[in-house]
């Protein structure tokens, strides 16, 4: 076990270009914060992980980074124990709604798990490099050679308000025709075969029309709609009834487990969530009340790849399906998502990924989707190489920011276009 001892942990917050994607809380800011975690071992192996870069996450990552040297990258269980000792200012987080990740109610544990997830990925990457094994082998071995992803469609504007940020050539998508055009480009460029539309932006009838237009353009393709809990129970039931013949699942139609249970009782459309079940203690009430039929795993939420595999075992036990959620992320996270997804027997649905929306990355070679799938790398560790110059450029942007972009705030970005905008109360419709 020589050479596996951690000698240094480097934290590099970055700001990455992000398009004006709309959701129920507002619009993405022109740049999104991410944190790159690098774990260096005595033997010289460097492992990378990635997670949310907002201030609350950095506040936890810093003491954890200081405490890790001297431990081994193979000591993943010890990493969790160590993370549990990091103080979180609960008064600042408990029971407030997580506006950043659209993740339901925030808690100190959720923040801590999202931070430790990047450390676990970095440790696995370093361990794999030191032992000449891919990360999937450290998780028990891949069950498939590639992982399927779904096209993640967003209503969006052509440019950020005031022309801020980087321009792209996607144009606006604010109606059914725009959504279908976006989906066609995703299918053409990446081969995606299933489609998820981020909803909760327009009146439900407009979003129903967009999903209907998708169903006509892509007959038989699995479709999903996710308004992030913006609808009441009756509205959710109405949408489910109108789209029941084309939806693969309806994601977080309404907020909270009791409301989801009411909706589930009134429809045979499966309900999925990345909001009411994102930690283990949230599982019992949701599974026993039949509130969710599909959990969107996300290694950033659950504490890393090993905890995600534990979640998969619980879902198997209860006959609940498993898909995968994403927030704005770079290639390090896509590689980690792909490794863990390849090892989970019951990942029955195509995974979500924002990656096609990210024009910037910190990798020397971007990962690619072929036929909607990402190949599972057999190279040591995650199988990706970090471009230190790119990392430095994106970190410089973070350093140069006056603080306004260092915390995701979709409502603030919306106020650039609509000064009266406040985060809508739910149910919105
Ligand atoms: O499935 C989800 O809820 C998400 O992907 C949450 C994200 O924050 C998404 O709404 C976004 O990027 O605006
Ligand atoms: Mg969702």
C-alpha cells in the first residue's frame, strides 16, 4: 500500500460559460461556479473530482482538504467519517430551499455529501492511476461498455440579458417549434434517442404542447418533463392525464413527498425525482407511500460513486427504478457519472447530462456522445486528462469575479431581464 498516502489537496474554483437556460426559478447566469478537487499522493498520482463551486460548498471543502493529507486514497470509508467531522454552519442552511441546485430542501448533510462526492471521485481517480485500474474496476467492474444519456432540452433565450457572457449559435427556444428544433440538433450531433424537457417555465398547456410536438417529431421516443415541483397536485394530475401515452416518466411535478404521493395515486405515469429523495433518510417516507417510481441518482448528491451504488441496492430492494440527474458540469464529472453508471445493474433509464450545453471544459480532450452514449474508459483512473492551462484560465475568471457569479442565482439572472422577478412560490400553477 505504498505511495497511496495523500500529500496534498488542491481546490480550484472555476467559472464556466453557461447558456441562458430557463427553469422555474429564473435563468442560468452567464457563468456557473464549479469546484475542481485534486488529490496528490506520495507516489505522485494526482486524482481529480468535481462538484458545485458555490461558497457554501467551498466552506466545507477547505477544512476537508486540510484534514485529508496523511490518509490513504484507498480509505474511502474513512473519508466519510472525516467529512462528518467538518463543521457546517447549520443556521445558514437548515430547512432553506436550495435555490441553486433545484434540489428541494437544503441541509448541512446534503452540502457535506456534495463536497465529499468530489473528494471520493478524486481518491478513486488517484487510486486507479496508482494501481493501473479504471475507476469502474474499483467499483466492482463495468456491466456495460457504454452508458446511454438523454438529450436535456431547455427553453432558452438566444443571448443572456444585456448580451453578457459568451454567444452561441443555438438561437432561442421558447415554443414547441423551438424545442423540436433543439431536439433535432441534439439527435443529429450526439445521437440521443430519449428527450427530457425542463419545464415549469411556461403555462402547463404550453409545455404539454411542446411535449406533444416532440412526440410527433420523434415517434416512440422516451420523453420526460420536469417542472421542478412547480405544479399543484391537480395540475400535475391533469398534465399526467394529457401526456400519459407519450411520457416515460414525469419528474418532480409537484413539491414534497406527500404531494408526489397524491399524484402517484392518481396516475399510472411513473413519477421520478431528484428533489424529494436525495438522501437516505428521505427514502422511507417516499418509498412506503409510493410517491416515486424512479429515483434520479446523482453521485454529487449521494456522496460519491460508492454511496450511489448503495442507493441502487435500496432501489432494487423496493422495486423502484433508477435514472441519473445532472446539474451544469464538466468532463471530470461526466467521466465519474459514466464509470458509476456502468457498474449499476439496475440503471434502467438513459442518464441526464448538461454536458452538451458546456462549450468549455478543463480536459485536454472532451468526452463525446455517440448514438447518445459515452464509452466507459478502461484507462487508469477516470481516464481523462486535465488541461492545467484551461483550468488556470477558468480559475482566473473566478478570481476576477466580484462575487456576483460565485453563487448560482437563477432569480438574480432573471432580474437582469425582468427587474420585478422574484423566485416564484410553489405551486406556481
Ligand atoms: O433535473 C433537475 O431538476 C435539474 O437538472 C436541475 C437543474 O438545476 C436544472 O433545472 C437547471 O440546470 O436549470
Ligand atoms: Mg429534475
